[in-house]
C-alpha cells in the first residue's frame, strides 16, 4: 500500500515538473531534451547538400544564413531570382560556405512538371541531395463563406501537391543511395485549426497525414522524415496571405495587422530549432511561444477541451476581422 502511494506521488511530481517545463519552454519536451543533450549546433550538417524551398524570405532565408554558417552546401529555391541572389550574397558575407557551394535555382512550386528537371540540375552539380527542406508555401486569411473555391484549390495545390511533387522528384536518388532526409515545414495549424484559415489548416493537416504515412514507408530505406510545426513566427506570411480571392492579399485588404498573432517567435530562433531537429533526425517537432504552444498540447492531447475553447477564440477573431474590413471600407 505504501509502495503504491509512493509511486502515485512520484507520478504526480513528474507530471508537475513536465507542466513547469512546458510553461517555460518554446518547444515540445522531446526537442528541448535534444537541444540540451543532443547535437546542438548542427555540426553534423557541415558539407551536407541541403535544398531549401521558399529561401527568399522568412524561415527559409534565415535557415540559409544559419546553415551557411555551419558550412552546408546550399540550393536556394523560390520564384524571385533577384531575392535569391540577395540571400546568396548575404550567406557569403556571413557564413563559411564557399561561392561554388551555393546554387540558386528559381522554382515555382505550383509548376509540377518542372520539379524533376530541377532535381536533376541539383544532382548534376552536387551529385546528391542529402536534405530537402520543404518550406515554400502560402497562407490564407478569410471567412470561408466569402472565399472563392479557387483559393481553396490554390492553397491545396501549392502547399500540399507542390510539396509532394518536389519530394517525389528527389526521393528516387535518396532511395538509390539508401540515405536522405525530407523536412516539411508544416504548422501548428496542422494540429489545431483556427477560424479564418480553413484552407490553410486543411493543407497543413494534409501534409501531416501524407508525410506521417510516408515516414513509415521509408523507414527501411534509411530515409528520415521530419515534420516541423511552428506557431506564429516573425515573417511576411500574413501580409502575403490569400484572402477571398487568390489575387487579393491580406495586405491588399488592410487586414494583415488584425490577423497577426501576438508574441511571435523570432525567425532566427525558429531556424535554430529546425536545425537542431534536422541534426538529431527527429520525427515531429512543435515550436512556438505561449499561449500557442500551450494550445498545441491541448489540441493534441485534449481535443474536446480544445474545441470548446476554440469557439470563444473564433468569435473574437472573426469579430476583429470584420471590424477591420468594415473600417477599411468606410475609409
């Protein structure tokens, strides 16, 4: 009886310490453990050929800077060549990666038939692709009933099908070499969807499902699949988000400020977390400041409670969105 009581007390203490650790962390506990005791500085990524999509801004841009500082060989992709050249120039100024070890490869993720040839260009230059970081994508901010079906289609096409297509373009060589790593920059919305981001939440849920299944298929091929689920990060993702139509951004409608989350994670910290996850070959990672990280835990482990709480947040968010739109139309 005494042993059972002591065991119960021990469990309570452990749970209490875990809650405290969650409250003071900006990542999930597994990642926090590897950040403290695992490969911390990405030193095993030196010399690796890493292909980053969406490398012209935000998380992708910051990843390029930090990986060039480690000495990785980089392939930088996005639609705007001029912005990629800017990122390349900054990498050469800040990092230790040499000029010949940074390849600029303009790429439109929605043009699927260009992906195989793009992969061949990388293989022709470097002979292999060690890590593909699927970071490119576009968000959405609008009320579902006011949103054209074209937005839903474009969001799925770009964020999901484009990512799957590019991944399939690089996998054959990885399977042949029995070595490779696929990294997907998903989102907290792949775990806990929120109002006014229906299409984007659907896209991130689809990525979670597809790459969770792919991970198990590739296990015997010695290929790692890492899914990163960041919360709000300092970037231009909201300003460039689709709204009621594909051609109208949140910035165009003037709702970008109203739709911006507070207490966003610095871009540099998010990139650091991703590099730790890559270096330690983790399967799934959550990273965010509170209260979003807290709600990720609630959404994952107590979905009924999350759905109850999300109703109140949704009302507040929709009201702020409509008031901002109303104010813009009045002006």
